[in-house]
């Protein structure tokens, strides 16, 4: 069997409406996908089981790998890195609130040349306006090197980067790792690229709605961060 040059993964935590849309968009392009279910509610986990049988993607319930409470992004990255290294593949992360086009991943791969660590697709809203977390890219017209944070919304981590840094070393006290890995990629001598001509639809924070408090009730958001230790980047 021909091994693809990339492995697409999607972490999922409930929010099945957007997650199902995101999954179907990838599968419709004939691309193989691994979904990591991060302790979704039982009814949502069951729906993922049904979708996996219907659509043919691989489903991994993290509850079968760890008893660590959600979020388990570090565990997901470690597991996916090992799979990619075993097959000589790039790792493509598509989050469950992102809808790709049929050529999105192929265009990410086209951006991989020697010395590239990460290639990310810019995110837009339903009107096509660049949105969170790439507001800084509004007005840019061409793809190019990026020294700012690349989100994991829709991002390729090259096999060269995967070989250069073991995700087992990621800080266990953090919840999210896009800032960390973006920085590490540059520190290791790689160039990160943002493709502003390769937009994907993004519905921010749909899987963790409490994070919307950052924009509607910021004091409540920071209360969650301080008291419950959430959203550590």
C-alpha cells in the first residue's frame, strides 16, 4: 500500500456539529484521517464511533491510552509523532473547528522545502475575513516566512521537525503547545511559513465554549485561568 507523505490528525472534544463538518471535509477529499477523542461525553463518543464506521477514518479514544483528564494535546502529539516517524511522514493537524477545502493539505505540502519546520493555513470567517488567531496577517497578500505564532488550527509539522524534537519533552504543565512548538521550530533553525493564499474556515473555540469568555467576559475568563489552571500556553 502506498504510504502518504503526510498523516492528518484531528483532536476532538465534544462539539460534534463542527467536528463532524470538519471530519467530513477531510474525508470527502479522499484523505485518511485519525481522530483523537479527548474524553468527549459518552453520547458524543458513541457518535464518533458511528461516524468512524460510516466514513472510514481511524478513531482513537484517549480514555483507552490515559486516565489524564482533558485536555490531552501533549499525549496526542506524542502518539501522532511516533506514527509519523515510523512512516517517514509529515504531521498535519486540523482542529475540530476548522473546515478545509479539497486542496488545502496538498497546498500545505507544496510549501515544504528544505529547512521548513511548519506550514500553516491562514484562518478566515464565513465572510472570508482573516480571524483568530491570525489577525496579525490581515492585509498580507503573499505566503511567506513567519516569525510570529503559528496556530495548530490547520498546520503541517514537517518530518524534519518531528525528527529534531521529541514531543515527550513538552512541558506537562501546559495545555496547548502551538506557541511552544512554533518557537522551538525557529530555535532549531527551521523557517515557519504562513500561507495567506490557502485559507480555511475557522469557528474559534467551539469545542471549549468557556474560552469565548475571553472576548465577552474577560474577567471571568481570567478567573478560569487562575482558579482552574486552564488554557496554559
